[in-house]
C-alpha cells in the first residue's frame, strides 16, 4: 500500500478517513481482511497501525502496540476460528478508530468556522446529559457520580465491548493522533472540546470556550448556572476549590495523553456569570 495514498483529502479539506480505512485497494481494513494466517494478520495489523502513527517520536508507541497486537492474536488462538476471531476484533477496532477520526475531523471543521465568527456553541456544546436529565449534586468535589457516570463511560467505550479489543482500544486512544508537521494546538483543542462537552457532570455546566494559548496551554472556560453547584463550590476555601476541576479534566485513560505528549497543558477556569470561582491546571 503506497504511503502517498494514506491521506486522501475530503472535500472540506480534512482527511477522507472513510477512504483511508475502507478503500478496497488502499484501505487499512481490506488489508487486514487479506490475512490468511495469524502471522499475516499480525504483519498486516502492524502495517495498518504504522500508517496511522507516522510522527518521528512514535517509535515507542509502535513497539507498545505490537505487544498488544500479539496479546490479542494469542488470546484469539490458532486455526481458522482463532484467525477469524482475531481478525474480527481488529477490524472492529479499526472501524471504531475510523469513526473517531471522522468525528474529530468534523469538530475541526466546525471549530474553524466558529473561529471565523460562528456560534461557539455549535463548535463544542452538546446536550448529552445523564439519562436525559441533570445529574444529581454530590457532596465534596464530585457531581453526577454513580449510575450516570457509568452510563457515560459505556457510551464512550461503545465500540470496545469485545474483551479482545478493550486493551488495544484504550492504548490507541492514547497514542494515535492526527499526524502533522506543526502542532498548533488546533487538533488538541478540538479533541478536548469534544471530550469535555460529552463528559460534563451536569447540563447546567456549559463549556463556553476552548482555545490554545501562546503559553502552550489549552484554555477551557466552563460556565456553571446551577445555584446549588455554585453554592457548594463557594462553600469551601479557594485553595480547596481546585478539587472541582477534576469534574472537567479528562482522566488519564481517556486519550488526553496525546495532548500532553504534544506539549500542551490543560488550564480550566470555572465561572458563574462573570465571577471566577476557581481555576488551575489539570495534572497528569
């Protein structure tokens, strides 16, 4: 598969990820489907993932992924049945990555339009709430914990239900990012906007803005409109309020580490109206 075919352009200027993964002649998934043995499947998978990880500092990532692929194939077993099971698991994984890439591309296009004067809510604000209703308020630094939080995590990992896929899925989320010759923070900010919007603890928490700054920070501003939440935050010392940032900071296994590894830190501010409640850096 020629390297120059891996990034066909889409009409909106982003990568045509459907072609990257599905094209019958150059796509990564048809490449996987051609494998007639577990050895060939391993080789094809390493080639496919290598096409996605092309940055100069991705050598260690390739080695880690290779070990994970070996684990998947070993658990699948030998023989035709084992080959089919491993092939199905890896194909499902690649299709999950494809959908994630397509969503990232759409968010990038929307964010660029928003930066030119469009509606900031269109770029990042969604209506995904816990069970269609606001999450319950918890004490201390947590909001919306329990069954609702579990539901959000299940939605986020919806394509990784097969046991053979879970470990590799999480690893790829961490390691696979859009290759670029210059990291300007745009794709990192788009990922942060998408993830945080989908995982805010309550519909009364609004992600007002996400932007890269000259200080190598991705700056997030969250507006809180629920008086109960505001009262809880104001009820502790300013030093203790930073704990509430954990409701916004993506967890380490979410995929956020590609943002950090690209040299960006996350800076979060919580506000109510024009009043600053707290602010600080997400620590990893």
